[in-house]
C-alpha cells in the first residue's frame, strides 16, 4: 500500500465516521461539529486528488460559511441551552428509506460506468500506461488537462458510452439530473425568500 | 538540490539522498520524512512566535501606559516571562464547568489551533520556503483562517455561560461580516499579479520598493490600509475585540477556560496575527525582498559565481529574515493600535464593516479592474516602449513551477527584473 492509498483510507474513514456521527448525535451543535469533521476530511480527499481549488472551496463555502451560519442560527433561535433534535420512529423510518434509495442510486450510477472505457477514451485509445503517465483529461497536460470525464458527463457526454469504439446510440450523460438539481436549488432559494418576506409583510398590519 | 523549498522538491531531495546513500526507502517514505520535517519546522515557529509576541505585547502595553512591563524573568527585559507563564498554565487543573457540553468544550480550543496552524501550510517564508506551494495559496489561507471562528463560536456556545455565549455570538456576527471585505481587498493586488500563488506574488515584487504592490496603482495603496484594518478585526484584535471585551463580558468566549486550553486560544490568536500580517507583506509589501536591491544583487551574485544550493540557500535565509521582520513590524503595529484606541461598540463594529469597509473594498476592486483599461485608453507617444499592465495581471510565468531555481534569478542580473519593469513605469507615466 502506497502512502497515497493509506491517506485515502484515513480520509475516507474520517469522512464516513463523521457522517455517521452526524446521524447518530441528537444535539444540533454537536451535529455541526461532526459535519465539520466529515466535510474537512472530504476536503482532504480533494487535496489528495490534487484538486486544491475544490478542496479549498469546500472548506470556505461549507465549513467556513454554511456551518457558521448554522451554529449562529441555532444560538440565535434556541429556546434553551443545548437544543436537542428528537426524531420519532416514523421519521427515522422514512429518512432511512430515502437514504437507502439515494445510496442505491449513487451505487448503481457508479457501477454502471465502464471505467476501462473511460481510461481508454481519455488516453485516446492507447492501452493503459504506467500510473504516472495516465492522462486524466481529454486535452494535453500542457494545456492544463482540465477536461475531465466527470465534467464532460455533466455536460451530457459520457466518455465510456459516447466515445468508446463501436457505439451507436448516444447517452445524455448526467445533464438532466444536474439541471434538476440546479432548478431544485433555485426553487429552494425562491421559497426561502418568499417565507422571509411573508412574515415581514404580516407585522405592519397587526 | 536545495532543501527546504516546497514539500515536493524536499521529498525528491530526500528520495535522492536515500538512493545515494543506498538506504532502504521508497517514494512514500521519502515524502513522509519531508512532510515531517516541514511539520516540525512550522510547529516550532507556531509555538515560538506567540511566545515572543506575547512578551512583546506586554512590553508594548507597558511602554504605552508609561510602565516597564515584565522585568524579572530572564534578565532585565523579562524575555522569559511568556515561557514562565506557559509552564504555569500547563500545571493548572483542566477545568470543565458542570453546565458545559463537555465534548465541544474540550474540542473547541483544538479547532481554533488547527485552523490557525493549517493556514501556515501555504504561507511562504521566503523564496520557495513554503510547506506546500499551492497554486491557490492565498485562497487556502483565507479559507482556513475563516474556520477559526467556528472554534470560538463552539467555545462560546458550549461553555454554558451567558458571558461566553454573548462573546461567541458577537464573534460569529463580526467575523462573518469582516470576511467579505477582507477577501475582496486581498483580491485587489491579485488582479495586478494574476496569481493566487503567494510565492509567485512575492517574486513579482522583485526590484526596488517602488515595485511593491502597494505602489502598483492608487487602488492597491488604499487597499493595503483597508485590508490591514479588516485583518485586525478578523483576528479579533482591539479595537475590534468584541468577542472578549473584558469590560463588558468578563473575558467573552473564553470566560470558562483555564490552563493549557485557554492558552491554545491565545497561541492561535497571536499566530493568526502573524499570518494575516504575512499575507499583507506578500500582497502589498514586497514579500521577502528588501526594496533596495540587496536580495536581488545576492541572487545575481549566486547565479554568476555558481555557489550551488548553499549560496542560494543563504540568500533565502536572508529573505526569510527580511520577511519575518516585515511581518513582525505589522504585528507590532497591531499591538500599538490595540493599546492606543478604545474599543468600538458592537453596532459600531458592524456599521464600520457593512456601511464603510465593504463599499470601499468593492469600489477598490472595481477600480483595480478598470485601471489597466484606463491606462490603455490614454494616447502613447511614438517610440515609447509599451510598459502598461495587462488587464488580467502581469503574472511572472515559470517554465517549471517545481523547478529548484527561482525563475527571476537569471533576470535579476539586469536590474530591475524585466517582469517588474513592465508595470511600474506604466503607472509612473500617468502620475
């Protein structure tokens, strides 16, 4: 096992452990703490993949931004000290079903990828090279090597389906789920803005 | 081979030495050794710098208040006072209030410590003297230092005390708002250089002090002062130390802390003061360059005489001393401000940020973006060399980022470095 693999397993274990601890804790602020652990370790995974910018953005946006707001919100709104989150068995059951459905979805989409074809497509049909020389993007290393398979798949082109030799039908990649997720975020934003405005409008009339 | 440059090259150096001496070892072991060397080096710095700064703070406070400050421990100047305090703090009982959330109460000092320490990974101490030469070094430092607030908020929340809770609330509100102008002000010199890599930003400022980014254009000049104000606030120093506010909140977020856990907060605070000052030095005040061509001449001498890695290393150590001197003077300035100005009220702190500093920094950002375009709109006399800045920043391009030899070394034989000339005269022409 190389040092890289060891570090990967350490970060992966901390990410998963933190995530499980978030679910198992009942105190909201402790949940936030475990979320820091989990998100910080996943930032570590990004750093391990040489994705410095993504890892830093993860730390700044999620840990430094979102979590501070979360804790700040809890401190502002909590009625007593150390507010707990009581979940009823029914909610737990429902959440479990949703979580396992999501796990199944993610697992099936990972398994549905023909990884050999991805490697072949990014290396322009050449056989698998030694690890150091493996090309991870479509364009050359001198050009930044930034066109990666995942990004292409989000734009609607799957390297293993569309670029493999002998493909007849073209896939849509992950374009549709990606767009649905962004529309969903927009809906949430508008909903939050609407809720915040509605409360303010009621008060002057009283 | 030059040791003590970015971790990658030190790792390669260790690997080569292992192979040369026919010692057992592979890439992983070599890189682990390199990483350990770096961690020990910064951890030492992280421990020693607060030791000196806390002593300095007491001396400065004493002098400003017409006292002597510590005089007994370690001779006439009391320079061992902080070490004596540290020994006392370690011996103290590790108390945790009955009302507190024990786990969070115990964790939060470490969180603050780790966040502050992590920022030093990307802070260069000289030409290539950096643990990890990240392309997004500045962004990384700002991101990690923004995590410090979480530890403070957790400390305030978990203490089970109203003073601590108020301190934590104020800290959260203050730091979340001050982060915005801080990041925007840090972008103003980045626009001029076109790089977030702090080593590259430092190399960009070779030559005389007029090449320093603070004198780059009117906007960077103002941005330095705005950045420094905001940075003082972001490390919760007076006059912005609302989270502690001894006269109102006993000791704010760390009211319930004692012993070594309490001292972690202070180590992190003083180390962060150095970190924000270090960023200021790199972004505005010429990094490791002295401003009167000493480093550049030595670089040229080493390149001409072929002194090998030892010569280059010596030059780098001198650069390190210059950088630390500059950053320490900024820290000294923060102390001076602390003991001179009265503390603001919380509403005044928020108003200063949201009504004044934020619009000012946005205007500076806009101005710095438009400045090169404005210079291009002016007519040029015939036969004049075009020395105007590029709209996307005059980046110093390195052929090989991991190369042992700094890119500007060969350039600096003809003073000043050509890359530095490009901009300076462009803005000078307008003035």
